[in-house]
């Protein structure tokens, strides 16, 4: 077995490391001491750390504390990491040190060993690049790891979630326009209410998502400031003057995002309120989506004994015993995802409040829950849009039938005959199985012509406009 391992040393002594891996002693210690199944540190955080290492190498070189050879080797290694070539070299679980130091060192060690490979040196020799002295130069986990979460979350929101959410918003907007003249029964308390158009109903969903979109976008303002250069506690110890500005400027160039230097690094390193806020906006999006997709589930229930006002695409058989049954599975998937995100948000809120003094020791949890939520929301929005929302159709026959039976059309009579008489008409119609028109004639509160003129469902949806 000796030929399958190599011996590496760190500040605590010798460690056996698998011979063919690019990580080193500190990563191996974490694997041994935190043997928790699943829940690996998101690869997006690893990529963001690699971007930070690249930007830091350039800044350190410009400031004269890192030579050109070392800068170029670090840049070459980080580019390979960012390209996804070495994803299997980052095996650590989220449930490690609360600072994320193990993952920061995992990235440092892989970069160092890649540099050794590039120069024909022995893996584990840390020649010519040392993981601490060169890759981690002018940095600490306490400023790089939260910065990596900021970068990964900003990229996930800007480049993935918001564009996909916009497509879903546009799909609902088109449905709202297409269905603007379909008059239907409104419902409050799940009971019949005054009419509404199907387009108006859908417009509410569209607007909910627009507001959620803007909340998420606004939350990025708190993620753009990075604590790079704050090193251990925010003072900037062991980082040369101007390192923070140069490294952050390089990160902005590399990501094409407007990252800035945090005005108060103590605040951004000791607490992660900006990340907690962004997670809360993800939760609010989940709240909106859950309400919307529960509405879709209700409006499509049936197909013969429910509301059945919407017809959803038939995607899969719905039952192993009932032939022909089809279920609203996209609504159910969305509901589970949104519920999960609400739980993840609660954990992030607790984690955000759990920091002590100059550092919050829940960083991996915050990063994992936030990025996982953003991925879930992106995938759920896309799946439901493509598999359901784009293809759903109104059942106009059912909509018209229900509308004509609605007792709440009587509301239009109240200004003419008063609330009490209108209520009597509704109760009389319901008790005797009559139409509102017939009940009105029997009670004699209004003439047939007056009823036909006043009770106009389309006009009731836009009472301030003239409907032909």
C-alpha cells in the first residue's frame, strides 16, 4: 500500500495523502476529521476562490511581493480550476470548520501542486509555489471565503436565476395578454366572488414575480462590496497597501461584475447580513412562487369534478393504479422546492445571527444554503415554464359555465336596489336552484330589462370603463 500514498507535512506533523491527488495535508486532515456523507462545498465557491487567488496573484505581482513566474503559474492553475478540469480535487464537506479554512487550503494546495506539475516537480513538494506563502499571500480565509460566497451568489443570481425568472415573467405576461377578454368567476375565501378576467388573474402572478425579481436584484447591492484585503480580522494585516483595491478591481474585470472594496471590512467579515438579506429575498421569491403554483394547482384540479378552468400539459402518468390519471407534478415539485428554501432560509438567519466578535463561524452553511436555493429556484422556474406554463390553456366552456352560475353577479345590483334586497335575491336563487335572473323576477325587486342592463360580467371586471 505504500506506493499508493505519499507523506506530506503541515504545522501539525506528517499526513498520509493518496499519491494521485492534487490536494495536500490540510485537505486530507479535513477528510478524516469531518467524514460527513454528501453536502460537498459547492463547486461555485471553489471557482470563486480560484478567481480570488488569480486576482490576488496579479495584485501581489503589481505590488512587487510576488515574482512573475509565481504569478503566471498561479494564473495558469486557477484557469484550469475555473474551467472545471479539476472538480474531483475538491472533496470537502460543508460540515467542516465554520470559517471555511479547509476549503481555502484545499484550493491553495491544488494550485500549488498544479504549479509543481507544470514545472516538473514532485507533487507535494510545493515547489516552486507554496500554498500559504504564495497562493494565500496577502489573504486569510476570513476575507477570501465570504468574498467567494459573495462572488458565487452574485454570479448565480445575475447570470442564471434572474434571466430564467425573466423568461417565466414574460411567459405569464403573454398569457395575461392572450386571456384578457376571458371573463371568469373570481374567488375569495375559496368561495365564489365577483367576476375577474383570466388575464387579470394571471397579471397578479406576473406582478408578484416582477417584484420578487427586483428585490433579488436590489439585494446584490450588499454583495458587491468585498472584504478582500481585510485578512484575519479586518485590519489588513500582512497585506500590502492598495492590495484590496487592486485585487477587487481585477475580480470585477474577471467576472464582469461591479465588485467594490468594502468600506468597513470589519463589518463584512464579522457578520454576513448582506448574504442573509439575499437569502431572505430568495425565500420571498419562493413564497411568491408557492402561492402562484398553488393557484395553478387549484385552477386545474379536476378534470371533471374540480375547478378545471386551466388545462395543464399531460407530462407523465399520474397513478400506478388509476388508468388515465394525470397530476399537476410541476406544481408539486415547485411546492416542495419552495418549502425547502423556506427551511434553508431559517437556517441562514440563525447562522447569520450566530457570529461572535470578529468572525461568523457559519460561513460554509450560509454559502451552501444560499447557492443551493438559487440553483433550486433556477431549475424549478425553468422546468415549470417549459413543461407546464408555456403549454397551459384555458377551459373556456367550464369557465363560462361557472360564470353563468355564479351568485355573486348579484353584486352589480346592490347600487340599484340595495345590499339587503340583492342578498335576498342571491339566497333565494341558491335555495331554490334558480338563476339570478329568475330569482330577481320572482322577488320583483327589478325588471327584466334592468337586470340585463346591469348584470354584465365583462363590465364588472372593469367598472370604470365602457365594455361593448
